[in-house]
C-alpha cells in the first residue's frame, strides 16, 4: 500500500537519460554489481509514472561518464526542458571537455537548470580536483548548485568519501551542494557538516529501506533536527525495490505532518525558488 500525502510531492533526485544511455547504465549495473533495476522505462514513461503518483515537480540529472558526452546530453536536456513543465535539471559536465567557460555560462543562465551533476564514483575524479575549480567558482557566482555523488555507498572507490569532500568545502565554504543518499555510507560525517556549511543539503535517495545495516545511524531524533536541510529524492527509475518502499519507511516513523511537508515539498520548492531566482538577477 502506498502511504499518500495531502499535498503534491517535489522529487529532487530523478534520473533522465536518452534511451540508449539508460540501456548502457542498466547493463553496467547487471555486469558490475549484479543489480537488476525494477523500472527499466524511458523518459516519457518515467514522467507519466511519477506524475501519476503525486509528484508534481521533478529535479533530474544526468552525467558525462567520459569526455565528449556532456555536450550531447546538455543539448538533450535543453530540448526536454523546452517541452516539459515543472521539470528542473542538474546538467552534465566533464572537466576534460573543451571551451568550458562559455558552455558553463550558457547553462547556468537557463532558468530551469539548477547547476551541474558530478558523479565521482563513475567519472573517477576527486571533488577537489583543480580542474573543477573554475566550475565551482562560476556556480558560486551564479548562485546555483552542484549535485555531487560523493558518498561511499552503496559502493565506493578512492574518489568518493567525506574526507575529500570536506577538503573541497574548506576551500569553497559558500559552494551550494546537494549530497544524495544522505552521504551513504558515511552518514554521520555528512550530517555533521550541515552545521558548518549552511548551503549543504542531503537527499533521501536509496537511504530509507526496511533492511538497514550497521552503517545506518540515522534515527527520528536526527531527522527532526535536520529536517530543514533534507530533500526527498527517489533515485527513480534506477531502483532495486518498489517506488513506494522508502516513502512507506519514512511515513511509518510517524514524524509529524510538518516534517513530511518539509521533506517532500517545502524544502524542495524553497531551494528551487532560491536557485532559479538567481537566473534573473
């Protein structure tokens, strides 16, 4: 049973790719991790699926796994945003592409591009790689954000983790960053950084499951304390469980209507409004 809400949902972590790239991602999941994605559906059906379940506003991302891919993806993003309402994007970026300055400026000027996605596990560079510094500086100047997969779970490598992320934030304390998966599996260090960096947010994707392990210290007290800095994100469609699983898990914690309204709607809307307002300054 889906535990519904009396208000429309804002989903701050959706994946949208061209069809052939989704196919390649799902193939890699099977090959590398033995993961079988439940919802192997493409962009039009993803939008219908989520809208049919009360998701009014979606923030999606895609990423360039190698040089030369970002331009193709970002043209696809611009065309998708032109067709669809209530849709916002973290654009693709790769530090080894040419002519970065003009491309970054053009994308940051778009009112429904919130910033850029960095998928450090796949892209295989550190968050404080010097090649990224011009990007960060442009994002700060524009008042926009970075969505950064930098946690060590559900799998990790040498390029992810709280230590390198902390080095980045010490260098750029004003950088606006969303860390997905609540910083999994280093939940505690990322949650502790919320107090130090007011522009840091976490999202819930792939974190609230019926079976948790020793790496999951998040309880009701922590969630209530951090409720203004957490965004709902589904990770759809790349799920290994049903879409409603994490929603049901969170609802069963009985944290109160105010908490759920913030996590599933108000925090996301506020962040979108704050970020898009910078496009018109």
